[in-house]
C-alpha cells in the first residue's frame, strides 16, 4: 500500500509563503503520480499541481502556475509544494494524493487517485 503524510500548513498573510511536504511510503517509489489537491468549504477538491515520480514531469492549474512549484526529493521520498505570493483565495485544506499511473493530461481528476493523505490546512489572511 501507499501511505502519504502531509505537513507544512499554517496561517500566513497575503504575499507570504509556505512549503508543504508529502512523505510518500511506497515499496518502489516509481510509477506514481503525486498530486496536490485543495478543498475549500462547500467546494469539490480541485487539482493544484502534480508530478510524475520517475521523470519529474510537472503539472499546474492556471491559478497557481506562476506562484507555486512542485518538486521531488527522491532520497527522502518526499514531494514538495512551494507556495509563494499566497492569496486569500488559496485558503483551503490541502491534500496529497497518489495514483499508480502516469499523471497525463487528466492529472487534475481526483477520482483517478487511490491514496490520500489526511490533509493540512492553509489559511491566508489579508
């Protein structure tokens, strides 16, 4: 099984930064799409960014592509989401998710992911 553990959430002011971490427990740490999703109250989970473990190909939703960066540290089996210039609309519960698949053009579809972390709260105040 794949187990995920997120950390790094918190409360910041507009324009601040946060670094979210997702520690991935997997036997092979390969053939995995790792996605970051966020869910605001009353909304469906929305894809934020994704990365394919192995090649490192990344994906971003348009709302964050110039401010966030997803990366991987293979030695630590950790996926990082660096969030800069945060805005109030970024406020949400952030989840790390994994699927045994190539991320592909539909990386943002939450139903494709089989494993989910517990979530970490990000709150941005003006």
